[in-house]
C-alpha cells in the first residue's frame, strides 16, 4: 500500500464513556457513528463503505440506514479496527468505495443487547483449554507473563510501573475512568486476580464505542478537520489458544504486524513521537516495545520503570491512560486509534507537543491477532 | 441443584484418538511420517509440511512447567480458587494446557521448569483429563 493516500477525516467516541445503562450495544455503535459523521461534516448517505466487529456489518448498516458498496466484518478481537483501517485504506485506493465508516461499541459493563461470549465444548479451545479452568481473559492473557519475566529478568515492580505511568497520563484526561495517582506499592497490594497479576494490572470493564471515517487523501483536504494520514499498516494472526503460542517470550502476531507497518511507513523507531500499545493487561506494553523493535525484550521492563513512557518521558505511551485507566469496553483497539488521531490532530487532553508520527498497535484475543497502524499529520 | 461441573470437552472425529488415549491411561500425540514433526492439538495432517501421512503414538507423559497463572477470581465452575492454570512443555516438544495436582498452588511451590509427569483424572465414563503432578525422583 502506498503511503499517505488515505486519511482519517472523522473520529469520535460515544458521547458518554463508562457506565451507559440507557443504551443498547447497537445504539452505542450508532451514537459513535453519528458523532464521527458530524465530526467529518458528512451525511449518512455519503458513507459507501462499512466495517465493524462482533456486531455484523449488516446489523450496523441497517440500523444506521446505509447502503454500502464495500463491507468488512473482520472480527479478530480488540485489534479488529486496526485491520479495518488497513483494509479500508486498500479498498479506497483500489476504488472499491470512497468513504468508509468503521464502528466499534460494546455494552461491556451493562451488557444490554450483547450476546454472551461462549466456547463450544467441541471447539479446540473447548477441548484443550476450557476444562483446565480458564474463565475469561484475566485467567488466560497473563499465562505467558512468568515465562517472559524469567527469560528476560523482568521484575514484578517493573510491570507494576506500566499501571503507574498510565495513571499519570489518565490524570490529565477528563474522560478517563480512573484518575487518582497510584504507586508501585498500590499496584502490588491490590487484590489478586490471577497471579502474577493484581487488579490494577488488569483492564477496566466499561461501556462505550468509537467510530472513524476514512477517505482518499485527495478528498481529505476539503474536510473541516485536519486530515490524519495512514503512513503504514500491518496485520497478522497466530492462534486462538494462548497455550499454543509459538513462544511466551514474544508474540508472533506482533512481530509480523509491527515491522510490516514500519517497513511500509518507511520510518525508523527514532521517528516515532507517540505510541499506543493496546494494554488489556500490564504486560502488553512490554511485549509491544520488544516485538515492534523499539528495544530488546530484556530492556522493556527497565525502560518503563525508568519513566521513559510517562508524561515528560522520551516515548509517550498510552497517553489516554490506556485500557488500564481510560476505559475498556471489551475491544479497546478503537480507543487506541481515537487517541492516535487526537494526538495527530493536536487536540488530545494530554497532547504530545509537535507530535508528527503516531504508532498505534493492537492485540486481539490472547495474543491471537494483531494490527498496527502508523499515522502522520504531514503529507 | 448439583454443584456446577468443570467444563467438559466434547471430542470431534479428529480428536477422538486423544480422548480414547486418556481413558486408556495414555497421553497420545501425533508425529508426521514425512518430516517427523510432533504436534498438538490433534489434526489428521502435519501443520508443518501439510502431509496427511501422520501417526498417533504414546508420549512419555513427561514434561516441564513452561508457565502458569494462579487464578483467584473469577473461578471457573468446578474449581475452588486459588488454582493454577498451567502450560506444560512435553518432552516430545508440544505444549498443552493443564492443571498441576499434588502440589500447593503457590508461586513458591510452582517453580518454572520443574519436572512434571502426567496423571489421569476421570471426569465421567467418557472423558478422562490429562493433568500433571511434580515428577518423582
Ligand atoms: Zn510434516
């Protein structure tokens, strides 16, 4: 894919984030979509491409009243929206559609109009993981952590610093769910969830949504908001079973998606002004820093513990507060993308001064899938 | 009302040999006849070279502790927290999820790379689960 040929021209989250008991899941999609359409100064009838995950594209298209000529229902977990951006950019470049709407929403807390997730007993997960007591992401996603720590000499305190640094970012963000400062001791004394992880190392559970609108860079300059260009993209999948990852020292999906995006963007790690790494749990930024090639895995824990990713640090990371402190409705990738777009527009609550390149890296399932989008505000 | 039971696996045509094996007190893996790759979970072809010529064999049942969590909450039906959810690296190469029995469910007792051996736990007349315990000697 060519650089900077497609741009984000509309971006918005749901009007409210957090606990939204007065809206069903599809209405949360619509709320985010209508906000994004207004942000772009468009009409619903201008949308000719639609992408969404968990909810089907037909559900959202019908509910909004859209007749698309291009559809993407890729649903690989929380990074689905990174993949949607990548696919939409390719589709727009190929002339399959002109203006794509990508929506996410989840009634993750209130559970209104949301199908429960289930694992069939005859699926591979149902046969070879469920019988051993896995029960939701907190019991599965941290399974690689102890091996990663042993291999690279990472400490509990270093991983706790992920939550501390992100809380500092969240304190600057009026829309963040959790804003009170925390210390490493607070993290390590919070309620045990699944050893080695405690409550403050696990993401929030909230309601909310977000939507993006993409169009060609040629058209993007006629929109009311500053265009945010797609500089590079990458995606991959590995396995739906965390126990079957190639190694717990790395994520293969990360190692494919991240470097693919960097290569496409034609940038080096020194060029990155702002970074989002989907943090469903506190170890993900460490895996991300290593697998995206910012540094060897041995150095990721120290890098964060030394304060390099906190406000004022040299690599601002998860500047909205992340899934640990901002919000997490179940598929957080959309909120990471929203924060990258805000940073590139120069309107983020914790704005990184003069940021020109933002890397946004997502995970789906328990390291099952990955998508990376690199944005820039300079064409 | 009966106590909630642990999730019960339901075999498919491709995995039946594995569950027949655990019932017979054997941990069965598959090996590719073409490239000698040993793999898990079961499937009737080699995920390394795509050959359909593969054989089922009885594994040693020995392995080591690759990684784990000790789950406190929420607990799965049929489990009393805290309980460890482990990934065992078998001597033959593949890894599988399991539980560690005959061992305190604590970070001190559960040491990474500790040697383990398979133990079979009968769930009902049709399903026996492969669990692991610290290896003797
Ligand atoms: Zn083979």
